[in-house]
C-alpha cells in the first residue's frame, strides 16, 4: 500500500486521538470497578464492553485492520469461531449440573445437599449404600 | 548464502498481501487461541470454584493501571515510529522506536515490583487457583513483552542498517513488529480488568 505524506499526517492525527481515547477508557475501566454494582454479571459485562471498545480501537487503527485485505478478515473470522468454542465448552460444562442439586458433575465426590423431600432419608443413611 | 525471500516488499498477487504480513496475522491468530484458552480456563476455574478470593485484595491496582498506561503509550510510539519512516524521517523513527523499547523496560520493571510484592506476602502460584492463573497469564504476557522488545531492539539497533539498503523492506519489518507489539497491548487490555478489577 502506498501512502502520500498527507495521508500519513491524517493517520498520525487518528493515532493521537486513539491514544487519548484509550487513556480515558482506562480511567473509565478503573473508575467503574469502584462503583458498587450488585450483580457480578453487570460488572463483568461493563468491564468487557469497555475492554472490547479499547481492543477494537487498537486493532482497527493501530493494527490497520480498518483497511486490510479480505484474506486477513477470513483468517480472523475463523479464529473467532474457534475462540467461541473455547469459551463455549467450559460454559456448557458449567451449565451441566446434576438435577436437583446446586453442584456440578465434577463435584460428585463431594457430599451434596439432599434433594427436597428426601431430607429425612439422607439424614438417616448419610450418603453411603444408595 | 543469501536466499531472497519472495513477496517481502511487493504484494503477492493471489493474497494481495506481503508474505510477512500474512504470516504475522496467522501467528497472531494462533496467539489468540493460546491466550483465549487460558482465559477460558480462568472462567472455568472461577465459575466452578466454591470459594474465590477477592482479587483486588491480592493484586496491586495502581501499579497495574500505571502499566496499562505505559503499554498503551508504547503502542502509540510504535505506530509513530512506523509513520516516521513513511515520512522519511529516520531520526524521528530512532526516537520513537527507542521510546517503545524503553516503555517495554518500564513495563517489566513495574511487573517485577508487582511480583516481588506478591512473593513478600507469600503469594505463590501454588497458593490458590487465582494466584496460579494470575502468574500464568501475566507471566506469559511478560514473556511476550520480552520477545517484542528483542525484535524492537534489533530494529532500533543493528537491524536499522537496512533502512539504507532496502528501505521499503525495512518499513514492512517495522510494521510487522508493530502488529505483534499491538497484539501484546491488546492482550493486556483484557488481562487488566479480568485479573485486577473484577
């Protein structure tokens, strides 16, 4: 790709603007973490949204993804698919709970709370010999 | 023996890219999976844990915030180094690339202080799952910073001779090194909130 000097000067201005934006957003990330949000879900979502905006700025402007060849977009799209799987698997595992308990499959060795209505039976036998 | 690597300056007709550019992006894609799988392990460890320590009691948020600013600044000096070459200003390039390298040194110094503080409090990777993955992720990231500094240092010092002989190829090298360096910054952008703030 050939750039004229004028293009480069424009690009430099965008770099400076992104720099300022990234510093402000870093402040936002830290500031937001001190706000007491009740739900952990809200905190995670907020932190990841801000991080996502920062990452997008770096990728689009500093890494020139804003105007890149389609082959690179295809490669990154494929990477994104695998990344979703990499995050999907643990989340899927996490949702796979033993029915009627608050525990997960891999906690099977841990003593699990009795199911509602079976409290008396569980108290008498204490797990063994089912 | 001097083998000419094809398509390091002109774009390959079928990809529309120089081969180093395509190469670094494919490498970065594999890096996404490396860090991605560790982040995913973190999610699994934390969501499956009966007990998870309050992270902010263990980590040093002011130092990490400072390091975030250092790394973001170094990304800016890196693109400025590339832009300076595009404007044929080699002296400005040396300045910005030198600053990028120094920012890397600064990041590692701050990281060392942070680690020393952890060891002082007897926090080791074996202490608990959080500290284990904290050292794993920040350590792997720090190794990436060191790797980038080696390349940046080479391009600032001995490697800069290429500017005289093959300027276009040199500009491309700086751009490719920059892509890697920005990726290291990008990883930190996610590491920082996940390990320090949440």
